[in-house]
C-alpha cells in the first residue's frame, strides 16, 4: 500500500541519515520498522493491567506548552509521585515517576503524546500488582 506523509525536512534528513547509517535497504523499510516498534509499544501499554510503577520520559519545547503540561501534571497528581526536569536550550527533558492503576498512567501518556510541541514520549512499566 502506498501512502504519503507530511514530515518536516529536518526530521526527514535525520531519519534518512539514521536508516542509511544502519545499513537498511530503503526508507520504506525503515518506516515499516519504526511503525512496528510504535505498535509494539502501544500493545505493551494497552496489554498491561493492575497497578504499575512507571517512568514516563518526554521532551518538549518549553515556552510553547509549559502551562498546559503543568495543568496535566496536576490533573494526574494521584499517580505522579515525583518529577525530574532539565533544560536543554529551548527544549526540556522531563521524567514523571508514577505509581497507580495502569489505566490512569495510560491516559496520561496519551495526553502527553497529543501535544504538538512534545516531541517524544517513552514509557517504562513495571507491573506491581495484576488485577
């Protein structure tokens, strides 16, 4: 199946450099692999049940979304036990240390992923108590 994507030129340049450095045969192959990793990550998050401990790590453009991110963190304060924040120029790297029902952690992750100025969201889960 053919499809088209709108990708910023700098992101596409970095992507092309990466898949070529890894020796993959084509951009299409690299995109298929990236899509499979995305689906695996989603499947793991959706397939987990019960209470979890989690580290949610994300980077974002500070001035564009800081107030909205603070609002979300307050909304999910029942599962966020601590945070760590570091500045990297105009971008920030933040880690949310969470403990609680996986459904609440999952909602938090999906809200973070929906921000335009949040670049990446990664999750590490440890099941504490399965339902």
